[in-house]
């Protein structure tokens, strides 16, 4: 679902669960878009870098810093091919201050949604603004609440099979609940090892922010959106688009 969770989320902080991350999250259209945006950028900050696949690729010919609060994620990132080219930082995006500015800042994997209050999301946007060069650009994604993606995160709708390199066949699925008062979605992730029957599980929470609210927060943070995408294939942002993807600069 996402690579960047607060430090109490076992899905990313527990090595027993973190070992499944790369099986479910590989190179996709979001990484392609970020790679295209990085053309001409001498430096990139990858917030919520997870196991570092994008950061390692971006580090071919430029300076890259990958930030994540989960030590197991960063341990995997350091071991991947090209991981030695990236500066890895274990930190929370809300209070990050590296004392440096970057030509491109990316925040993929719906990482923005793990920050569950408006104050926390504003803090992340302030971090982006604080680390952008005057001509730098940013991009991140947040699921459009109007699309109701959580409706598919049921055991029936999400059941899938994975092939773990050492554990063999793994059955995975999700379950979900939504707080109608706050809009916070809690999704549970399950991994069952076929050979042993052992099951690992964790619960994670996400905030779904309306486009109007997000736009206002971006403006308040001193960030100017040049273009909104509605998906990672470059589609326009419509009322029912699956994604809210702002691309922009400092105001």
C-alpha cells in the first residue's frame, strides 16, 4: 500500500513483515514519472524511500538522499544494487531538516496519506518547501477519496499469491474499516506461509484528503501546483480520478 509509516506501524518496522515489501511493490508508472522529472536535476530527495528501488535508480549520475523512518526498510535499501550511491537517512518527514536544498523532491507510494492529521500533513509540506531549490520541483501522490479505493481492500477483493525467495508460496490479503467521522481508513495486511501455515499481520491507517483541502495546504506552505495528474499514466485530474498527484514548485 505504502512505504512510509509512522514508527509504530509493524508492516514496515517489523522485519518479519518488511520482508514482503519488495514482493508487492516493484517498478511501476509512478517511478517512471519521477525518473522523467529527474532529467536535468543534479540532486533528488526521496521522502519515504522504503527499500530504495527508486532512489538507487535516481542515483545514477546525481546526488540522492533517501529518507524513511523504518530501519528494516533502510537495511534492505543499503543492500540493494546501487544502494551505496545513495545517502540513507532514518527520519520522519514531519520534522526533517537536512540543511540542504534539492532540485527534485519525490514522495511516492501514497506516503503522504500515513500522516493522519492536517497538522501532520502541513508539516510534511513545510519540509518539502524547506528543501526545494528556487527552481526545484516536487511531486507526490494521495488517493482521491471520491474514488473510494478502500472498497476493494476486502479479503475477497485483495487476495493474492506471492512467491517468497526463501519461504516459498505466500497467500496475502487485506481487510479494511473506515471511520465515517474522521474518514481515516484502517487496513489490515495478512501474509500466510503456505508451507507452515504461519501468518503475519499488521494494521495500518491512512488519511484521505480532499483535493480542495490539499490545494489550500499546498498554497499555505508556499508551494505552487503547476499541474495535477489523476493517475500515474498522465491522465488529467477529474472529480473521480483515482489519484491526486500535484507537480509544482515554490511559490
